């Protein structure tokens, strides 16, 4: 496209005029990402110039934890009730704080998005959700501050554990001591109002004066002014705590020493490079808990969450740096079914995030659905996920192999053809069109969703971790052959690879090539050799059996 575009613009550009501006702008726009979810574009795309690539997550399967299936069920039920749409949920996920978007497990993003959306809908209040999450902030000082009182701005926002905050306290004063200049009055907390519902209380709003020397992080020629300059900020009561005159004096002395060490000021007409950490970059928050740094030492789903010291409950997740499980795992009991033992192991490996637990509890308490409705929908998901019963995709493929007329109808209108088999090809929570593409001697087809994780749930069950991973989503369209090799699939150079990016209301399924030697097999026997991964295009079936 770049070559063609340049050649077309050269036809109308004067000779020796340099690179056509329109061509340059077009190339630049093609590289830009439309948002943090557009992982195959812009800076989020993989580096293909010999850099080390992040490998795909574990390519195997796992049974999804019970809380993950509960959150999936909540979306299905609420969507069926008209309380939300998938597009609205996507918008909320795309608006997550970058660190949260990058590190939070897949279904934790779903829970966060649903909670945000239902707060906007006034389905429940911030106070009702906070009651399920546990205390979301340290208690503010009971008594208001007098004019002239020395105060310190708290280091952290206590409303940022599960969503991108709406902060009205600038980061450059976090942790700083100042003096109350005046009390403006009492106002509803805007950091709560921003997320729907009513503020749980009104708070005093103060104008706080800070020494300019304490804020400035470089030396200037104005440091020796006889009357020290000042900066005032409006700070809400919940962000302040009492401090002493001695601490204020020590802050001034430290700032003076720091300015001398850091050197001269930068050019104000050029963007600064680097700078002290925490000034305007994340606002110095340390309480993201399992949405922040503690996710980094986990696997594809970000296992190992912690940091919610204030949250404990039936799930046993609490403590300053991790979680404890208050239920015992009796794996050796002979009377237990293997599935129950395996499920407990999965739930222990992928603990339920507080926001997911709180969301389910508040939805049940508000009567948006009943526990029986939730349980029934989870059981429906289990039916899709159970390998012994997940035959929808295999049944479709085996019938297409056995009946050429059906295959023609399937490739033309998959939803209608699947209905002939009693299979609903559309996803339950939102209508989707199934598109079936056939592997041939000339083309190899590969399925991906770069913007989120669109997947033919109705016929293949819940999507595997690797399909939802940033690595697969960003690399599949940029270097499909390299990705296929990681699945053990080598596509001959003479065969074209066609990648299908499922980004909206279509879902794709690959029709694998039928192995030679299976002529005369029954459809039931054919289904035994058909794999989910072959229906996504990451693997191929043997040429001959």
C-alpha cells in the first residue's frame, strides 16, 4: 500500500519536490493506534526488526475459575435484560487506566467495566459497592482544619483500587506539607460523583499554600528571593492529614538541598525529559493492589494478586501483600469427584479479585437477578466448556465434510446453515454473524481479534488464555507465520496466509481440510479427530490418517 500510494502521489507532484506530504501523513496515520486496546498498531505492535519478542502464553487449556464463569454469566444475564450492551462494556474496558488494562486478568477487566457501566446507569450507588469492597480509604480527620494549620497532602488516592480515578488533587503536591489559607466551604466529593450516583458525604474544601521551593525540582536564579514565592491548590478534606511546623521547616531545607543537586532549570519551550517519578505519572498511587505491580509476577492471567489489606471476607483474600485461603484443600479424599478437586486447584491458582466478588454480591443484593438465575447461566457456560459436550464446532465441520451441499450453504450463510443442525451460531449476549472460511491448498486461514477477544463462544466454548493475550493479539496480524510456528504449524511459502481480524459483530471459524484416509467414516468418528485449535487456524489436522 505504501509503494502504491507513493507512486500515485508522484504522478501529480512536481519533480524534485521531496517526499509528498500527503504520503508521509498517510504512512504515519497507518501506524497510529486508535487506543490502548489497539495492540497491533502504534507503539503496542510487536518489534519485527530482530528484537526479542514476548512468547505466547501457555498454549494449553485450563478450566476457568468459578468467579470467571460468574462474571461471564453476569454479562450474559444483564445483556439479556437490556441493562448493558457488549459495546458499552468494551468502551469501559478501553477507558481503563493503562497499567490496569495491561496487567489485570481478563475477567477482572470485565468486572471493572460492568461495575463502571452500572454505576453510570444508577443501578446501584458508589456507597453500596464500597460496602462490599470494604473500606476504600483511610478515615479523614474528624475535625476540620483551621486557617493557618500545617497539613500534609496524602500520598495516595484511596479510590483507585479497581478503576481509573478522577483526581482533583494534582500529583505535584502529593506528600507535601503546606498551610491552610482558607476554607472555601463544603462540597460533594467530585472523585465520587464522577462515577455515577451520589457522593456519600460533603467535604470541606481548603485553599492550601505551598512553598514554591518545595515544589520546584531544579535550581533557578530566583531561589534567593527575600519573600519566598508560593503556590496554592484547592484540596479536599479527605486528602489532608495534620502535620507539624517542624516537618514544614525540614521540607523547606530538604527542597533547598535537592534544588542545588539537580542543577539548572529546563527550557520551558521544550518538553522535559524524565523528571522525578510520581509527579503527574500515576499520581503516586500505591493501592492498586491486584490491578497494579503485584500482577506482574503471575502467569497469563496475572496470578498472585495482593495489596488489598482492607478487604477480607468469604474468599479469604486479605493481608498487606497477598492473599490467604481460609478453606482447606482436601485433595486426597477418595469420595470426591476429580472435577471438584481440579476446580478447587484452579480457584486457588486464580483468586477472585475483590471487584469481581463485590460486583456479584451487590447485583444479587439489588435484585437485578437471583442466585438461581446466576447458577443456571454458569451451568450453561459449563456445558460449553466441557470438552465431552463441546461438540458444536466439531458437528458443523463433520457435516460439512460429509455433505458438500451443506458445506456450500455453510460458507455462504453460516448462521442459517448451523440452524439446520439445531445449533445457534450467534453469541447469546449479542447477535453475531458466524463467518466460516475454508482451508485449501492455496490459502491458510488464521483467526484473531486484535481489539479485544471476539470469539465464536457459542460453538467453541470459552476462549483460551493465549487467544485473549496481548502477545497473540498484537503479533497474529504482524507476523502470522512466526506465531503459527509457535503452535508447531509450518505453512509452505507457496501457500498464502490470510488473517481474519474479528473486531465487531462477526465471529470466524475455520473449516479444516479433511485428512485423507477418512473416507467412509461416520460423522461421529470424524468428530473425534477435529480439534478446537484447527477451527481457529493455529494448527492443522494431519494430511493423512
